[in-house]
C-alpha cells in the first residue's frame, strides 16, 4: 500500500511541490492568476472550485440573481468537490436581499432521525463508540441540502429549477477533467472510500485505479439523481425514488433514517444574529450554528483593545485574540444547541457588557489556563475541513448569498446510497455523544447539545455578511471544523481592525484556540520570536498544517472583488 502511494506520488511529481507548498502555508500555485484579487467586477462568485464558480457566473449572466447562482453553485459543488459539496448533507445560507434590504438566515442543517436516542453512540460502560457516529449509516442525519437550496431558489430566485440544475447535470453526465487536488483528495481517502463497493465504483475507475489529474470523471448515477430533482423538485429526494433508495440502504446497512423522517424534513428561516464592531454591522448565522453567536461575542471582547496599535499577528495581539477565543469556546461547550430544543442565553452571550466583562478578565501579561475558565462564569453581571465548504455570491443588484455546507468529515461516512451517486453525511457526530467527551474536532459539548430525535446537531459553520452604513461590504465563511469560527474571526479582525485587503487578510497566518485542549494552534508564518513571546505568556504553542479555506467577497467604490483562499488548490474567484 505504501509502495502504491509512493508510485502515485511519483506520478504526480509535477504537482507534489505545489501541494507541499500549501502544506507549508505558502501561497504558491501553478496558476497564480486564479488567486489574484480581481477588481472592478459587477458580480462575482468565490468557491472551492473553478467549475462551480463558473457555473455561478453563467447563471448570473443568464439573468439569475444571487439566490439562483448560489443554488446552482451548491448543486455543482456536489459534483465537482465531492468531499464537501453535497446533496446528502446540510448547511446554512445567509442571504442579503439588496432590493428589499432584508437578511434571511436559512437553516438547512441535518436533523436527528426519529429513532435517535441520547446514548445511541455509547457502549454499555458509557464509553463512546465514534465508529458508529463517524463511519456508519447510524451517524447520518436527515439531509437538508436539497430542500435548502431549492427553497432559497424557489422563494428568491428568478430562473427555473431546470435552469439552475442544468450545469450540475452536465458536469456529472459529461464529466470534467480531474484537478490535482481532487485526485490527491480521493487518493488520501481511498481506504475509507474503497470499503464499500458502491462508493469505490463511484470514485475510482472500473478496475479500481484512481483518477489522475486531467482524466475525465463521470458520475452517471449522480446525474440521474440530479435529473430527478430537476424534474420533480424536492419530492424526488424526500418522498420519491431517492427517498426510497436512502430508506432501503438504511434498512440493509444498519441506518435508522426512515421514509417518514425524509418526508418530515423542513428547512427553517431564522432571525440572523446581528452585532456591531467599530462602525461595522455583522450579520451571522444563529443557532443551531454556534458560529454567529461566538463571532459576535469575540468581536465584542476584542473591541475593548486597540489591536491595531498592538500590531497584526504580534504576540500581544495573538494573546488577546486567543483569550477571547478560549472564553467563547468554553461558553459554546455549555450553552449552545438547537434553539428549538434548548433555551440559549443569546442576549447575554452577545451583549456588549459581556464582551467588556470578558475583556476585563484577560490579563495583558499572561495566558489564563483553560482549566481556570468556566463557561458563563461572568454571566453574574446584571445581566461554538478540509471537511466543509463555503461559497459567496454577489449579483449586480448587490444581493449576496454567503453559504457554508458540509457532509461533516471529508466524504461524510463514505456511504454512497445504492444507485444514486449520493454520499451520506456523518453529521450526528456533531452532537455530544456523551457530555464532556470530545467529538471528531476535539469539541466538548454538554446537555444543550445532547442527542434528541428531530434535533439539529450544533455546528460551527459561520457564514457572515458585513455592512457599513447600511451597505453590504463583505461576505465570507470557511470550512475547518472547530476552526471555522476562528478562521472567520481572523479574517474579520484583519479587514475591519487592521484594514488589510481581503487577499492579505486571507493569506495571513491564522491562530486558533478552542479552550480545550489548552493549546494555541498557529499556522506557519507566525515569527519564531513572536512564538517565544507567546510561550513566555504561558501558551502551549503548536504549529499546525494550514487551516480553513475562506471564500471572500468585498465591495468598494471600485466595484466588487473576490479572493479564493489558496489553502484549497482549486479555489477560484470568477466574475464579470
Ligand atoms: N460538521 C462541522 C460543523 O457543522 O461545524
């Protein structure tokens, strides 16, 4: 196996340097123009993939708006970026309707099946069996992507369902040349993907060999599923042939989703979380995503410091940011869950005074050990992947969709539903399988995020839109599991506080702290003397592989511009 991998890497010798460069955090690419900021456009799409971004632009040029383009990009990514783009997962879309001056927060997160129970992933002795939640159909939540994307397009789009599905169908049916990063991703995950013959048949050649960069990847079953959705709408997936196929696999392979669970699935529009930071307004996703709450909480904390004077990525700045992160992730572990099931103290968590109290609890001279930070300790005042993918779309009217969706782990649980080409998510692992036991991202949860039938698992996905003087000026979001929220925070602080352009703000090395483990994670590029200063403050500093992949749009008097994070090899900004 090791020998095969070695051969494959020799085969990819022209690409190896490029991939290693990413792994080391350099923004080197074979086609640098892909990642250059593009200025002065009227409309743009930034996504994890060139084909999908171009699909979005095609839809906008056809007369579609941001909602049409976003839905088309979402369906296209399910074909071209199968590790995270999906039909069998879920996500969140923040939609700014510019003509109506309204923001909609669309929750199409997966839902726990009706037969879910609190201890479904626990052994008799109470220990957690993460194989069940991560690597079996037991870990699949009722998917929301198809319902969500179609709902957004039907309610707010201008084109027909057939228009927005046509490009994805073409990509699946006629295929597309495999990129270097898709080839490497499929190779990296081959052991999981080859376990089930249906999955292996979908992602490898008929003789089991992997696709090489440039070879044409065709997904006929997926094309048929997309055609059914184009013709019959959400019914094809939730009550029709795809629903039958999902329910059949569930019965055959030990899953618990029933046809009734699929029929009952509904996306929900919620009130966005809105906060302010030094003259900007930030709109973000409410629970069941923890992203919006904690972005606002951390910005409210950081507002009390002059980070600009402390300097970008200086030890003093990183220290303050890490302390704000720790306290937010501690609160996430206790208070956050599905708002339809638990009462979340949103007002308290996002209050300016709470941010000030947290700021006051931060010592300028030393790191507070995580064991000394308790969730909500300061409430006693007058009164939380390479696995996920984000895309941002802006149309000529200025309407924006900032969308993050996922299968959870790359390729979800690697189960392609028989005959459909559709991968299933393993989102149930985002619940707390047991209070205090970390999930796949090391995140700790409590009762608020316990498993209950019909409940949505807590997420970290953080699509945001930033406004200034009533005008939308920025949209961003990122994959990265637990590091999603802090990746978005790094970018917001870089742009709003350090006045960096979105290219510099995205490329800059990132820092992350999630309370537990008590470890400050940094990307390459934080200088050795800064690291020494941080260690002196008491941090355990850990250099990690690059994290996050932010797809960012910004609007200025020059027009619309976009930047696709070079931490993802295929990321692409397209506009006109
Ligand atoms: N599955 C990752 C998240 O939703 O945060």
